[in-house]
């Protein structure tokens, strides 16, 4: 994946989300007969500018593509001619101002629903939720999960893929469910109910290794420990490993399948190992010292070899879950709602100090995900767009001055006290908002850079 491809994917994603958000403001403002002076995608110096419509609205693409705005006629920002006074934003009723401001985040939620609807209608590719080896002394082991079982329902919600299972478990883990009912079915078609205790999990455990911390592992067909490819100048190449070598043991410990071999290598970065291999009709001992690499913040061993894989074994594990339109739209709405609530829960736990601010992501990480999802195909990219659109909608509804949620907070206060807030109060709020947003941006960019350094 090239840097250019990542940048283009990021700009397309950001541009689409900004346009939908600002269109929400613009369309409702138009319905309320407010005069719109400028519709801008981006900030700073205009790169493209076109005046359109009877109001000569400026449609602008600006130099800094990290946001956008809709500038409306307003007496607080300049002189307004008498004939346009009724079309000034500040002269609208509170209800109309509330509708215009909230329309931006609402447009992001509607976009997410539409994207999820398309995905559910077309079909979502996934892996069947079949359990692999259960980690000993884990919540899953305590609940008596067995390898080979298939997850059917979680908390009464039907499960089709591992993606469904992970999301349902994650949502319940945030709430620290003590006895989460999970329905499984084994190879003999026997249905069993498990009670999974998620209350012992720390919220900071909710990362990419979340399922492993519960003790659940994705089932993978056994792969024979036979080397197929060797990375040039990797530890395996330097030690003299060859194509078609069969791994028999490491330090006299028998290796039955490729997963055992990988685990042993990863657990021994920079530690010398003796690998016994079968090469044709000959048994050979090879001394190898795994290189060190970083994965999910942990140092692991790597030798740069990959196995022979029988792809037919993996094909049976794949599933494409698609739905008729009336079910797809319901699932899309539910998915958007559940994701929004989960995002709010995580933000609240950050505020309360229960979740580390390391979970904040900035533009670098988002750009990276944009490029990776686009490279995987249209469906993953649409899923990424839906998720970011929801995040943008939720973020803008936070009661922080400068954001849409801050303005909505002002309007709620105005409704309660019967008059608008003073200009001084709003100026102070604006300064607080700038400070908060600037601080959050610093944390997010710091996390981005830290992730780049540690990978």
C-alpha cells in the first residue's frame, strides 16, 4: 500500500463526511429561509470558489481539509440590510436554530445508516463464529466453552460471523455484564447455554486482543509445520532454513502444527533455539535466533518464514451474511444506534479516568485505517466510512463550545432562562472550547506518533 493511496483514501473519506455534515446544516437552513453566504469544505485559503443561486452563495474548497463550515447571514457578524433581517440566523426562533445546528450531526448518522444498509443488503463477508482452543484459566474456560462449538446467540442477539460476536461481546464488556447468556451449538447439533462473566475485565483490556483476554480464540484448521516461503535476509534465511523443511521440534519440544511453531518463535525474541527439521529423508538440527519485532505494543520473535496452506480448508469457514431490504434497514439503524451509544460510553469512561486517553486516535491513525480498508475492498471501506461518520456525529454533539453540541447547549439554556446567553458568557465558553479541543488534538496526535514509533 503506497503512501499516495493512503492519502487519497483519507481525503475522499474526509471530504465525503464533511460534505454530508455541512449539507445537513445547509439544507435545513435553506428550508428555514436563512441566507447562506458560504458553503466551505476545508478551512483557510480558498482553492476553488464558485458563486451559485439567487443568494450568490459561495461554494468553496479550501486549503486545509480538516473540517468545513456553512456561513449564514447573522447580525452578530456584520451589518444586515433591512430587507434581509428576517433571513438572518440570529433572528430565527430557538427551535429553528436548534434544528439547523443539529442537522449536521444528524446527516452523519443518516449517512452511516445508508452505508450500513448497502452493506447488509449486498452481504457482509465474515468468518463463521466457530471456537478454537479455549485459553485456560480465562472467563471463557470458567463458562465451560469448548473448542469446535459455534456461537449462535449473545444476549439474545443472533450471531452470524466473528465480527458480530466480537461487537456483541465488546458492547457487553463495557457494561461489565456478570452473567452474559451465550448460546452455542456443537458438531452434534446440541445447543447449550453459557454464562460468561465479563465483570472482571478491565476496560483497558478492550483492545485488538479483546477476544483472547476473554479466552475465546477463532478456530483455524490445523496447518502442517512445513515451510513454504522464506523472507530474504530474515532470521530463517540466515540460519539456512529451506523450502519444504518440516519442523519436528524446538529445543526438544515436539511441534505438531504451524501454530505451535509460531507461538514458540514469538515467545523467544533474541533467544537462541535449536530447531530439528526433516529435509527430505534427512534429520537436521538448525540453530536460529529470532529477530525482535513489535506487535500490539509487545516485543515478539520473528524469523520470516510462512507455511504451506490448504486454502480449501479455510474456504468452508467463510460466510456471506446478506438480508432483504426491510431487515437490512432495521439492522443498519440498530448498528448505528449501538455504535453511537458505545462511542459515548467510551468517551464518558475517558472523562471519568476509567479508560486511558491512549485510545484517542488522530488524523494519522484515521488516514492509515482509510488506506488499509480501501485496499481490502469497497465493503470494508464503506464500513470504515460508516464508523467514522458515526464518530463525527457523536463528537459534534458533545456539549463543548465551538462544536454543534456547544451551540445546542446554549439554546437549551436560552429556552430555560427565556433569553440568550450574554456575549461575554459565550466568549468565555468559546475560549474553553478552544482549549479543550486543542488539548484533545494534542493527545490524539501524540498517540498517532507513538503508534507509528512502536510498530
